[in-house]
C-alpha cells in the first residue's frame, strides 16, 4: 500500500495559523540581502509566509512584521507585488 503524500504545513507570520505551503505567499531575504516575492517557494534564503488575503498583507505592512522577521527593511514594492499576485489569482 502506498503512503499518502505528506503535505508541508507552514505558519503565516501575521495570523500564526498553519496552512499547506501551496496556500501561502512566500517572501524571502536572499543571501545577498535582497527581499523578493518567491513564486516557486524554492528560493534560497530566509523565508516567511503570508496568508493570501489583503487584510493580512495590509497588517504585515502596517505593523512592519516582515521587516522584523527578515531583519531587513521590506520596501513597499514587495507589498505591491503581493497585492498584484492576489488580484491575478481571483
């Protein structure tokens, strides 16, 4: 009998809820010190996960949550990119 495939769970840094990795947005601080939105989920570096809702992204921006977790300033462009990703998925 074949084992069911294990689903990787990750925690949203804003809500602290656990979700399957595929249902979250990943933002990464690369080893070079850049902050990027990681479409593939496989980029090297320190990653944080966010739920795919506008309220979560707004809260992360207002309370500087990503900057705190990644220990680097996260520019508005990253948040704008995340909002665009959400719009394109709907």
